[in-house]
């Protein structure tokens, strides 16, 4: 018996990805159940808030005040959504054509912004990889800037693009819930796609071979003797720069803005006011940082510890900023109803993290100079090499599980199970609707009995 380090390293990667997937799916299913039961009847939401929303166990005045504000805010949100639905329903054909044309133009601008971000990242990565090897003592600072250039460009794109999207979304006249979801999807796409463009640029240079010696290795051995470390360094740089930007925005923008609004009476300053706490922006930062962590852990094993410390500090920074430098949103927003959507976005980030990791593990040749897989052609090669050392019977079982004869029936069984749960969810939905109709009938019966009692009392 011996400890197989390459196999343990690969299995640890599969383990943390599988646990993350299971946990996100579990939380998403819970949120989907709540939306299925509570997210359809708006009148039921009003009744619950008005007649059953107060907690009579509250004795502290501060807690009572917070609860009162929470109920008031939720009622304002419901009324705002109803007002917007009525506004959309009352639009004329001319207004619809105007808003649809405006949305098409804005989407073209969004596409142009995305294309500019992707091209800038690709060129910055190419320039950095071509010039980062010119290291000398006399040009240390310029070389350091060249090495960190892709991370700087990605950080600037992640900071500027959401500001542009947040400004443009206000012109499209969507409901607050859909507005935050569309903004979040655009920002998630640009951030995750930026990571994809960076990795594509790196792998195009890593896999680019100009000599026969390089082709024999399967990657650019001369420029990247240990390419896994190069990718890990880029993920580390993105994590550090993301933390620096969050810290700098809070310390050098939010707090000075708070001081100016508090102590300066100039009209431009008062017109700008305090910054609103954007739920979509903060959720996006978490999804972006977690996706970097998922991708970078395979190449930089200490990255999760760095990310843990990073978010521990960011939590308290955000808390202080929210309590002292932010104001309530001008448009009411139901954040609780978006929890399921936020988890779906996080699931998208995890699924997209599978793609570069899968390519790195199964397709790109592993480094011959360092790493636990230097004696294998690819990282995945450790699995068949380990299986070849098993007894013959166990090898046949594993090969049978990996064969098409097992995969096709297994896929069919999974589809049948999925269809069963879909049908079960539809049946539960119909039962919920029947129970709601029964509650309506019960309320009508009670009203009828009250009228009969009133008439009997008037005419004894």
C-alpha cells in the first residue's frame, strides 16, 4: 500500500466540485419549492403580511421598529410591482414600438461593450505573455506592470461594464425584479466570459508550438516549463485585484462621498447623494470570486484559504459600508424572491468552471518539469494507470461501467426519473391550486353565514 499523490490530487478536485454542485442544487430546490407555493397568488401575500406578518413575541422597541419597517417595505414593493404591471398593460402600440426599438439599440450597445472587453483582454494577455520574459533589474517595475496587465484589464472591465449596464437598464423600463435579473445576467456573462477569454489566451500560447521539441512535449516547453503554475498565478492575481478594487471603492469612494454629502451643501454634491446598495453588484462579486476559486484551486491549492480570508474581511467592510455610507434604494426591490435566481447564477458559474478544468485535465499535456502529474501525458492519465493495477475482475467491472452498454441504459433511467419528478411537481402544483380554490370557497361560505346571522338578528 502506498499513497498515490496524483490520484489523490485529482480526486480532491472532483470531490470539492461535486460537493459544491450538490449543495447548490439542494439550496436551489428549496428555493424553487418556496417560489412554487408562495410566488403565484399576490393577494395571498397581502393577506399574510397584513393579518399574519407581525410577530407578537417581539418586546424590544428597536426590534419592533425594524419589523415595522420590514413589513412596510414589503408592502411598498408589492404595490410598486402592481403599479408597474398596470403601467405595462396600459401601454399603447406607439409606446410599445418606442420601448422595443430603444431596447434593441441598448442591446447593440451592450454587445459592443462586451466585444470591446473581450478584445482588450485578449490583446492584453497576448502582450503580457510576449513581453513578460524580458526580466532585468533595471526595468523591474515596468515588467511587473506587464505581468499584471491582464488582471488589471479584467478588473477594469469588471468595474466599468456593470456601471454601463446599470445606467442602460434604467432606460429599458423593466420591472425592478426583472431589471436586477437582467443586469445580473449581463454582468455575470461579462465577468465569467472575461475569465474564459483569459484562459483561452493563455492556452493558445501554452499550446502553441514552433519547434519539434515543443510538439513532442505537447505544449510550449520553452516559455512555460510549468504552465499549471502560470495559470494558478493568473487566478491568484485576479483574486488579489478583485479584493483591492472592493477595498478601494469602499475606502476612497463611498466614505469620501458620505463626508461630502454630510458636510457640503453644494447642489451638485447633494444631487448625487449617497450610493445605493446594489444587491446585484454584490451578488455578482461573490459569484465571480467563487468561480475564480473553483477554477484556480486545481492550479493553486492554497487559493481557497486566501479566498476565505478575503471574504471574511469583505463581509465586515460591506457591513460597515452598508450601515454608514449607503442609502435605501429609490425603487423598492424584493430581494427575497431573487434568492432562487441568485443560486441559479452561482450554479451557472460552477458549470462554466467545469469547462476549463475539464480541458486542462483531459486535453492539455501536463508539465514535465513540476507538479504531481509530470510522469503522465495528461492529468487524467493517472486514472487508467491506477485502474490497470487493480485485479482483473475489478477492471472488467470498471470498464463495463465506463462503456456505452452501461451509459445508455443509465441515461434512460435518469430521464425516466426526471420525467417522474416533473410529473410529481405538476401534480403538487395542481393540489396547491385546488387547496387555494377551497380556501376561497370556505371564505365565501363564511361570508354567507355571517350575512344569514346578521339578517336573523335584525328580524328575530
